[in-house]
C-alpha cells in the first residue's frame, strides 16, 4: 500500500487531488499538511512515506525555501513539486534543488497518476512542454541552496523581510518579536550564509527568487 503526503494550503485542491489519486491507487493512504511547519512535523513523525507532493507557495515555504529545506532534512524522501506554473526556469530550479518531478496542477488525473508512477520508479517526470529546455543549476546556486537549507523557518522569514528593505524594528513588529531577537536572527543568518552585510544577504536571497513566507 502506498502512502503519500499532500502539502498544499488549498483544502479544495487537496480534496480534488485526493479524489483523483484514489481512482488510480485504491489502497492509497494519504496524509495532508497546509503549511511548511506542519509538513516538517508530518515528515518527522512518519518515516515510511513513499512520496511528498509539495506546493511551492504554501505558507512558510516561500519560493524554493521549503523544497530546499525538506531535501536537506529528508534526503531519501522522493519529492514531487505540484505547481500552477509550467515555467521552464522554475521547473529547472525545482529539479536542480532535488525534486524528482514537477507536476502542473492543470494536468488531468490520469496524467498526474502517470507522472507519480514514473517518480516512484525513480525515473523522474517533468511536463512535455519543457523537456529538453531545462538548464542545469549552476554550482553557485547549488552552494546558495546548501546555505539557505541551514536557516530555520523564522530566520528565513527575517531574511525575506530584509530583502523587502524593512528595518529591525519593522521586522520585530511584523513577526511579533523583540528587536534583540531580530538582531540575533540576523547575526545567525549572516553566519550561515557566509555574508557580512544586509546588501550581501539581499543579493543572495534574490538568486533564489524568495517570495513572501505567509505566517
């Protein structure tokens, strides 16, 4: 019996995907998560999952941070990104950051099942529209991803707000923490990323196209 975890913040999509998968995997056991924190908890509690179906933009995950963090913490778990995008650059980065497949949400259920079958067999799967057009991830981006994987979710939130140009007191207000805690997070971020200024941290963040982490 297969066991999947669907990590997506839209209950209606999780329900639709669950219904579609049930047709093709009659003995499937499904778990659900709606944000990055609950996904990490579910992965920690259940070490015999066969596949994680991961939404790039669920709360806490940002753009690529969730994928990078999960691949770092659970390197043996097959991960397939489920996304509303089919942009070749996004697909290439997902595969470069460790996803075994990239499945557009627009696919009919039969094709989603076909993609999942390929991924479970270790073959990988990407949309036909981008096959042959995926650039390899650069060594620099791989190194940046390795460093970003060391950030905690809260440190990632602080990094995003630095990227947005907020001052320490504004970050403290946004995250409901003290300025001293913000400063401690920034010190840890600089150390983990190997940078020495806000400007360097922001430039590094832009390489990964960080998006707003929803609380």
